[in-house]
């Protein structure tokens, strides 16, 4: 296979190939929507209200094309995203605003690391920073100027905390409305109560202030279920054979699909 923008030995591939990272999808979406301008763009321009999980699926497939595909795949995937974002503009926002792009990028990096460390294994400070430094390659492809990136992973965490503390990132009514679709997606033949464990996983992965702003339940029952999940899931991951545990599956050719031509 032709070389990609990331090597097979990169920490980016090692971390992102874990299928259990899908458990952090809800967390990533809620973190993004916590920025009012991101929530406005998603609500105004995407099919989120009709199919909230479609955005996550498209994001995952495009991200996997960038990470595991060839250089051509990565550039094509980035172009698809950038072209879609170019159409997203409102009275006080535009999707190609470097500040909004950086926030979305930050939520993806942070959610990936938090989910990996919760359900796979802990990483050292150097490993977290290496993952972040490598993520800048993807960020630049998606339009973030090099000068915009916080220097280190520690700086990225400080940046995220500052945006939350000063209210730039603050959950509004629109975000809370969209969050209901993330936590209770209209999946056929799946009773609402069957999604409760995912509610707990998403709430547990979120930072406390954001969880509180969304008004997510976090009482004794939820915390008990969360502790059970953080003990049980890593054991399941360790016992799962690579054929099922990691992405991409053997023989899977990482190519952009026709369905990814639109990205909302």
C-alpha cells in the first residue's frame, strides 16, 4: 500500500485503530456543540436533527481516511471536509474560522486521548504530547494555521480550560436540544432505556463543568455504573482478538466513499 501521512509506527495510528474509541463519540460531539457557534453551524446546515449519528459516522470515516489511508486519500478527505465547511456561514459564524476549527480539533484530540486512557491503557506525558504534535498534521490539512496551535499538549489543555472558564465555550439551549439527539438517537427497534449505559459513558467522559451545563444526571447510580464500565470494558478490550478489536479490518481498503462527498 502507498505510504500515508502517518507511518505504521506512529502513535496516531496505534491509538486511533482501537475500535473502543467509538465509545467517546458522544463525548466529542457534545464537546463540539458546547461552543455556541459550532452548535449554530451544525443546527443550521447539517441533517443533525434527522440523523444525529450520521455526522459522527462521516467524521469517523473521513478521519480514518486521513490517518490510515494513502497521502492521496488524506488530501482528498481533507478537501471534502474543507469544501463542505466553506458553505457553512451564519450571521456571526463561519465554519472555516480558524478559532472554531481549532476548538473542534481540540475536542477530537482530547476525546480520543481521554477515551483511550479510560478504556485501553494510560499514556505518559510524552506520549500524549507526541499524539498531539502528530495531530497538527491533520489540523493543518483542515485549515488551521500553524501559528494557531498551542505549543504542547499541556498548553492545549490550558487553552481548553480557559475557553470554558471565560464562557467562550458555554452550553446554550440549542446545544442542549441537540445533545438529546446524541444521547437518545432515533434508532429503530432500540428502546430508549437501552441507551442509558451510553448516557453514563458519555457523561463520565465529559469534563465536570460541561457535564453540569448540559444538565446530565450524575448521581450515585450513574457514578456506580460508570465505575463498573471503567473496570469491565478494559478487560473486554484486552480479551478481544485483533480481528475485532482494531481498525481497519484486514483487507479493508481505506478509500473515500461516495457517501462522504457531503459532510455536514
